[in-house]
């Protein structure tokens, strides 16, 4: 089939998210100007540059108690920092709990039953059980076409790795099995790896 998004797809559910898969989950922690910690998962998330290391995530939609935004973006606008917590398979239920649309004054760490630590390079909390955390300073916020679509870019200023995920000098993702977002209500988990040598590396 072929369809133009502006005309609709005619299917029971939008297939777009099921096409662009799997997607890493950016479990973004922020702190409001009033000191309230926030935690929310974003499936439009990825690394975008090596030197300096940079990441991005996109927020879609808005909350009634924020100005055309969500708590995460509002907090980043106010403070200029955020942390990306990697979601392991073991943390899947806590991640899902933190996705609830809660009042801005709610601490999602507490709501999801998560312990938090204090970042080293920025003023922000992080998920202590996360296998890896990227501490970031805001570089730019880009308003995208559509209602309340916003892309947030950040430079990584600190990297935290769980020691038991380091094996022979490499970060072994099979030790924690990262969660990935698929379409609809589906997720996947990475357990199997294989390597390919690029032609220019031979």
C-alpha cells in the first residue's frame, strides 16, 4: 500500500512508529527551577555526534499544567541541563510507570519506586539502577512542525557506567539487555549480538 500521511492511512492504528524501529529509549531526568525532580521516557531519542558527544530527543504533545510543553522540556528550558538514563530490561516496569501523565509537582522517581543519585557534572538527579547515564547540557531546542513538537539537543558532559557492565575494557550491553521501543504498545530487548567488518576496515 501507499499513503500520504496528510490523507490518513486507513488502518486501525498508525503504522509510522512500527516502521522506524527499533528505537532506543531516552529516559530523561530533569529538575525544575523549584527543585522538583522529573523522570520520563522518550522513544524519539538517539546519539547524534561523537566529538563532542551529543544526543537528542523529541517531545510530542503538551500537558495542561505546562505552557504548550511537557515537564521535561519546561525544566530544561529553565535549567539548561538533563540526564539520559539507559533503560535495562529489568527496569521496564519502572520506566513504564514513569510515563504516566502526572502533575508537574510530582516526583516520578518516587512514583516509580526508584532510587536516585546526584549527577556529577550537572545539577540533576539520575536513576541509580540505570546501567549507564549521560549527563548533558542543553545546546539547542528546535521547534518542529506540528502542535507541541520539540527537539532537544544536548552535549554530554559526564558519562556514568555500571562497573559490572564493563568486560575486558568494553561496555557489554548483554550484561543489562537494553530495552527498545517498537510500534503500537510493543517493545523489544537486545540479547543477541553479531559483528560486521566494514569494507574500509580490512
